[in-house]
C-alpha cells in the first residue's frame, strides 16, 4: 500500500474515533445533540492540525516507542484543550465536562489501536523467533521487490525490519509496512535501533566506488551482508525474487574490472567451432558462458568430470536455446589418440585450453601427475590443434610460472615453452594467458576460508605477510577470450591487476562480511608450505613490454630457450624419482640445466 493511501486511511479511522469518542461521551453524561456536533467538529479540526505537526502519520507504529506515544498524547490533549477553551469562552462552559470525557476516551481508543500494531508485530516475531531481522539498503523498486517477496514467502528465514535510503523524502515513511530508518550513512545506527541480524544491499545499479562505500559501512556492523545481482539479471528475472548473493571479496580489488572489445571477439568467435578444455572447471565453465554470448556455431565442452560437464551443458542449452549447438565431450587430455580424433572430427577454429592440475601442495607431492596433465596433456592438445588446422590456441597459465618455486608453477612454465615452440613451428597462433589467484575458483582461498568460518574458525593462513594478486572468475575468463582475439602468435598476456592483496586482510574482510568479528573466528598461522612463495610476480624481467596493448592488458615477449631438456623431460620423466623430477622441472623452468652433470644428477 502506498504512503498517501495508507495515510488517508489512517486519517479517516482517526476521524471516526474522534466522532465515536464524542458520541460515547454524550451517552455517558447526556449532553445535548447540538453541543456534541460542535465538539466533534472542533476536536477533529484540532486533531488534524496537531497530528501533522507531530508527524503521527510518518511514524512506524509497529515499532512504537515512548516518544511516539507522547506525541499521540500531546496531539489528543492539545486538541481537547483548544476545544474546551472555545466552548468555555464562546459557547457553553458546561460543555467542557463533555470534552474531558471525550479526551479520556480518545486516549484509550487511539492508544490501544496504536499499541496493538506494536503488540501484533512483537507476537509475530515471537512466533518466528528464528527469522532474521533484515535491513534493506535501498528503498527503490529493487528494495521494495525484495520486501514484497520476503513478506509473501513464509519459508524464508528473513523478515524485513527496516530500509535505509539516501532519498530524504522517504525518511520516516513506511513502504509496505516497513519503516525507512534514515540514510545509508546511518546503517550502523539502524542495525542497533532495529536489532538487525541480516543486511541486503538492494541497489543493483551501484557503481564500484559506491558499492565499496556501502560494503564498508555494512562490514562495521559485523552483520552478514548479501547483495542483489546486477540490474541486467533483475531484468531477466522479470519481477520474481532474485537470488541474493554474498558480497564477495573481489569488491575490494583496487581497480575497475576488465571489459571486452566485443567487435574483435565477435570476429574471431561468431559462427565458428570453438573448443574449451577443462570446460567443467570454474575458469573453463565461465569461459564457456562468456563465449556463448558471441554465438559460435558449435561450442565443444571437453572435460574429464562427467558431472561438471553435464552441469555446464544444461546451463548453456537453457540459456542459448537453438542459437548455438552445445556438444559435451568426456575425454582425458592425457589420452593422445582420443584428443587427435576429437580435433579431426570437429575441426575447431579456436581452442581455449583450461584443463590443468593447479593445487600447489598436491602437485608438490605428486610431480609425475603434474607433468602428465600440465605438460604432456598440453602437448597433446597443442599438437592436435596444429595438425588439424586450428587458427588460434589459447592456453590458461599462471603467475606461478614466473620464477617458479613449485612443481605446479614449473609445469606451467614448461607448458608455456612448449606452446611458444609450437607457435614457431606451425601455422596456428599459440598464446598463453597468465592469471593471478582467481577468487572463488576451485582451490582458491575463498572456499577454504568460507568453510572454516562456517565451522566456527579459525581461518588458517600460512604466513601473516603473504601477498597475492587477485582477479575474479569473470575477469580471468574475459582475459582468455580477449587474448584469443588479440593473438599474433607466441605472446604471453597478463592482466594489470593493481596492487597485491595481503591474504590476512582478505581473511579479515571475509570474516566481517560473514557477520562475525575477528575475535569470534580467529586467524591461525600455520607456516609456509613446500613450493609456496611469499610474493607472486606476473612477468619475468626478460619478458616485459613497457606499454599495454589493450586497456589493462600487458603482453610478454616471446622467449627462446633450448628445448632439448624439455624433450628429455618428456621422454624420461617416468623413470625419475619424485625429488629428482621436481629438481629437473625447476631447472628447466629457470633455464639453468645447461650442463651434462645436471642431466646425470636428474637421471639418477
């Protein structure tokens, strides 16, 4: 119900109560009818003036306070005083006794009705004591949509308690029975006043800077905060209740997100056959989602895990309809013959190679598996692409490939060397894209931190000074797609990722966003793991080009390296014991295996 309509109804009810009090008083003391009529008119006029003066129709009576009741008492009393004074001075002084009775009846009747709203709300809250009192940030169309759906859905554990909004015209009003408590800057005050357990940011059009400001205000409250999706998703939802999302720490990245040159990408993707390896993973599946916008004729989803491939296949089929053919392919990139058959059967124009092992500690303990998947698997896909006429091959690499200290990083560097060699030896354009840490991807710190917070803590971090570059899954995927459009051959593309983020700061922010204090969850430092770096780099000094080739994207120079040790690794890695294999990988990655003794040591 709109504010004006509700105010009009409340005013009519109050005028009826004034009349009821006056005529009830007549029956009690037997006053003449003409005096009753005059008293009713005077009382209604006085009440009307003082009700608006004291803002009775702007108050949230479901949350009535002593101050609100005092305003009601003042309104009724002053109305009665003026009525009595007029009767005493200009009419019949004996009518004052009737006015006093009507005043007493009005206090009882209006006080009871106003307090009953508060009592009913309190009873409802007792019945649903497990529900979380929710503050809605934004009293616009999105915010009212959230409240309307929460009020309709009896299964939800959220109950709207108040709005905050920067429009001063809405302050102290009620929308759908929910009060607007003040401006967004008063979030902390509203959380305390209305005993808030949950916050929903319902302004989907907020820019990054403004969202950061709102998020920071919410974080101070130690109340769990969620957010509506972007405005585009609300449009697609067509007025239904959108799925609330947790605020992700990517909101803290000190830069604007990467955007795409859609014309360039459309020219390289639209109407063509595109293959994505690792299509069921967090990066691979997001690459598929973003590629689907450009309508390739066929999108080949290649992966080893049937459940994840099925999931992204169903999602893309539902979104794309008949505009794009989605082909799920269950295959292992280590199966060379199978990969060659797939390339021969479908003849893709573009390949995005996202399949890889990426867990640093696991690969440190299993170096042979790291080589088989990250090196041999990449070699299989790259050679099959070159043989069957693929135009562009984009490999997903890692910042851990720069001066690697881990087996995983070293295998990624060796894979980069392989595709740069393939670029020089074939007609296919081979490029690599280096990521920092991808927030929210499988194996990233965010899912680990979230599960630790849900269990009550502590959050475990290896070292208090550990720093990493971070990017979001959509950013990572966009960079891969853009690299394919920019590719000349042999490049390593890198995102300008702003300043590195301390893992400790990330953990603290996630704890706050989850509605806890640092003391409640705690942080425990466990010590650095084998192969782990304190700091990450995105390019080696020998690879750096000084200027960007595209906004926020740098290109690394192609480096030439003697490939005989890579060839030796490919032939002999199965007979090397784990420590020797790890040492050889790091030597190759750092280009320091240039003598026979190193070869002999590695083979022993």
